[in-house]
């Protein structure tokens, strides 16, 4: 570790001699500003000269005022803005050698040999051509007498790092591109709004979303809204689809549904490659079914608006990693793209990614559609399969002997209903008898249990809170009665969706197996809590929605100070002892500090923070934001911090307190939580079915092995099932926390981007990985 630490400090010193530039190119995407901010600040942090290039490649070719040196404040207060503040343009000139010659000359004049390009695959391919020609371009500049031989020798290598900014998520090798999550937020806002009006009038809506060559946005929004029918370019419908579609729409209406939603990607085609337009689909429904049908084309709305929390954190993480990659680059390393894999940053060779991305298009052109879907990567394929499973009721081949009950435990969290919906539907399609219990373990003990059917959970996806009702009661207070109802209803499996109490409750049931044979059944916990404090998973359902809610409030709080005198806000977040919510919100809003229980702080730290803010407020900056997790310290309360900052800042800034409270729990679930909940519900139910088969002997279920009661969760890149008895060993029950938490290494990013002088020794660099057809087929969580 000490050696690695020294290497990183050496690297940081290496930044002192370098000049790097950042540009945004191609279509804009929300989150680009957060990336520009992170690249700029990380560059300055390692001592490099940083330049902003305005108007993309056009600015690079034209030079002059378009290339400006940046300082720390150049990128202040831009993290919440959509689009890109340095502008983007499609540039014809850069596609020619003359244009690239001008660009090379402009860079050399500023001594810039490191370029960070944020854009789509076209922009990144352009950057790679520029890099391969660099030597030749410099020779030509020497020949034309524009630069000397010494200059050409000094700047003989150009390093390039790409960040993929594209709302279509159409770049192979990365799980998510910058802007995709925000575009999904816009689409879901529209779908939620349309759903309410459609239900009032019994209408059918045809929604056209962006995605000329890639169906990702259409697919995920169909999954997150439970759309009736979906068209994507990667998988055209079978011939005769018109009949099938109208039949299905008629069927759902006859079952009492008041609306139909059809989602279509703008690049949708039929099996012969002929485009399918939204107006054609509309006319079809009107002519054949006589339904009142409307078309909504979302267009550029999807690119607009403020970036989601996911995009801000993703872009910040990628931006910092891009600077590290430039620091470590040698003439021999290939141009790379920084991308996301699970929740880890990785570096991928740019041209390998571009190659596979091109192969998808080729497969589609040659009508090899199955292959196109596989080349899009495993998570795309998963989404597609799950959508097909859940969109339409298929009758189970045969009934099984198994009965399962689903319940919600703990505080409500967004996404719970999505998980219950998909679990109910998969359970039914597997042939099981599916029950739900109201009000958690308490309802289970009181026998508030009812059987549910496929259509009982229709329309649940976008609903916040818990439709089943939820309580914090733990089983040990009513064990006898729970056992009695398990026997009475002949229950073989228990699916519990909830927070720390859900995990603790299942643990109590497992520990009581020795006493009650009835509890030798299959149990699974789907972690759902805004605190993200359940062991066995990196992300709990609901924490994405909570971070977005907290972030939107902080954006407004920050904005309220603009134009007034200098002001520091102390904002208190929820989360119990777990500091996830305040740390991630802190990164997303560019907070100056976030106090959490896991990262102990003393009066010296508080003093340093206050001094830091006082210095900052003497510049052009008008406001500061300090987040405090509710249980981060028993004595340094929100009130205490307010008094401390107020008295120390007297004459320089004034202070305000905001306690966000239950607003963090509420609201409609984000696309991420709807999708994540849906997938966890599916996986949990399939796992339970398998375990029930294994534990079924002589006409009954007997499950008492450790692995028959698990928590399902996302671990790094994969979905894993962890036995609750194993997790017990790594849980801090007093503070209701896992003993180790992955997100603590994000705190370094928070501090660096807020300009604290800290050592780089803790920074974990991304590794270089490769993209091949094989790596794309690996199961990658979400």
C-alpha cells in the first residue's frame, strides 16, 4: 500500500508539467457539465494547466478565443445545469486533414498534449484519428514554418481519453453513458403525466422516444412504465404483428384497463427493414379498434433539463478517472474511454469499443437481430427478456404445489411496488399460488393475507411508497401467531421487501427454525430503504429516488441564495447512522462538506472546514453548502454546526438551517428504482422457485440450510444471493450498518472536488480492461 501511495503522489507531481484541454462534442447530454467540472478541478488539483475548448471541434479548429485557460472558479455552480456550458457543434472542418492541421497548430501553441473528449462514438473516433496523425501533422507544421523542430520534438505525443456522452446509451462496453439516466427521467415524467390523462379518457397513447439506431431508451421506459407494446430497432416484430398487437390491446381493455401505452423508438423497423412510424401505429389502432388514440413525439425534451443524481455522480467519477488516465498515459497506451461497469470505473481501449458498436449496426443491417441484441450487452438482453416476461400474461403450463407470501417491512421506499408487481407476476407465471400480506410481519401475524392475480398489480410501477402498507414490527414480538398463519395458509416461501428490519426479521425467523418446523421454508429479502444500510448489497431500492429528492431540494436551496449576500446552508439528511445519502447527495450538488458517522470527524476537522469556507467566501463565490447526516455525531448536532459556522463567519457570510425530513422518502420512483425493483422481483422469485423445487420432498417443503434464506443484492457487477446467517457476522446491529461499505471511497471525490488539500494516496485508479464479444455476454447486474 505504501508503494502504491508513493506512486500516486509521484503521479500527482507529474501533473505539474502538463497541459490538458477538455471539449464536448456531438449532441449534448445532461451531465456533460459535471464531467467538465470534474476534469477541470482534478486537473488543477494535480497541478496541470487546464484549458476549456469552446464549441467542440469547431473551437479546436478555429482556435483564438475558443481556447481559454480555466481556473477553479470557471466551473463553479455548473453541476446542476443541463446541456454543456462550453458549447458543442457538429464540425465539418475537423473531418478533413486541413482542419486537423489547424487544430494541431492551435494545441501546440498552448503546449497542450492531453485531450479529454466528451461525446458520442463519432466524436471519439475523430479524436483517435487525430491522435494517430499527430506526428505527421507536426512534421507538416515544421515544413510550413509554422513551428520549429524543437517545438515539434517537445510536443511529439498526443494523449487522448474519451468520456461517452450520449442519451441513447448506444456505446458498447459501458453500462451507462452520460445523459442516459437523465433522459429516462424526462421520458418517465412525460409517461406519468400522460398516464393520468389517458386514464380519464380511456385513451391509447403512442409515444415516440429518441434512439435512431438504439432501442435502449424505449426498452427501459417500456419496462419502467409497463407499456403494452414496444418497438425497438434491434428486434423488429414478427410479420403479421399488426393483428397480434390489436388483439392484445383489445384484450387488456376488455379486462377493465382504461389506457394503453405503446412505446416506439424513432428508428423502429419491421423484419424487412421498412420503418414503422408512430402515425402508422396510431392509424392502425383507430381503424381496427376504434380507440381514441394520440401520438406524442418527445423529441429534444429528452436531452433537456437538469441532470439526474446518477448522471452527476457518474460524470464526476469519470471526469476524475479521465485525468488519472491522462497522467498515466505513455506513447504506447491506446486511446481509452473511461466507462462504468457495475459501480466501478474502468478504462477500455477506445477502438475496441467503437469496433463492437459498429458490429451491432452491421448485424442489424444484415438482419441478424438475435445477434444484435447480444452485442448490445447482457444488461440490454436482460431488459428485453424481462419486458417480454412481464408485459403480457402467459398461462402457466401447470400449477405447482407451492404458495408464497409477499410483504413490505420497515419504512416505505420508492420502488417497493415495482418489486412486488414483478414478483407477483413471475410467481403466477411459474404456477405458484401468490399471496400478499398487508402491514408487514404484523399483518402476517394477524392473518391480513389475500391471494393476488396478475391484474391486481397493474399500474403499480410508478407509484411511490408501499401499496401493501408497511410496519416496523419485528417477528419476535408475534412469533407464535406468524407460525400459526404460515401453517394455516400452508406457506412455503416468504418474500420480504424492506429495509434493515426486513433483514433483521428474516434473521429472527431463521433463528427460530429449531423451535418451529413451520419456518423451514424458503425466504428472500429484497433490500428497499432510502438509507442504503442493508448488508449484502451495494444499492438498496429507493436510495436512488431519495438521493434525487435530496439533490433537487439542495439545488433549490443553493439557488435561493443567488443574488443575496453570501450565505452558507447547513442541510440535514436522513439515513440513520448510514452516511450514503448525504455523501452521494453531497457529490451531486457540489457540497463543501458532508458529515457522516462512518468518517469520524473532530473539532480540528470542523475548524478546517469553517476556515476553508471563510476563505472561499472571500472570492466571487456567494454560497456554501454543508450536509450533515442525522446521526453523524451525538454532540455536533445540526444546531451546533449552525452556531459554529454563524459565529465564525460573522461579517463574511450568514447561515441557514434546512432539515429535509420525510421529503426524501416521497415521490414517484426514479427510472432506476422502477427498473431495479422490477429486476430484483423477477430474480428473487426465480431463485425462490428453484429453491422450492430443491427442498420439496415426499409432498412437502423442508428448507433449513443456510442458503435457503438470503438477501438478494447488487455486489460490484453481479446480482448475488447472500445467506442472512452469513451476513449476520458482518453486521453492526447497534448502528444498523454493514461493517464495510463500498461508497466510503466516494468521499475522497467529494473532498477533492470541493478543493480540500488532501493526499491522493487513497485514490483507487480504474484498470484497463478489454471489450470483446465474450466480455459483453457476462452477466452484469444492471
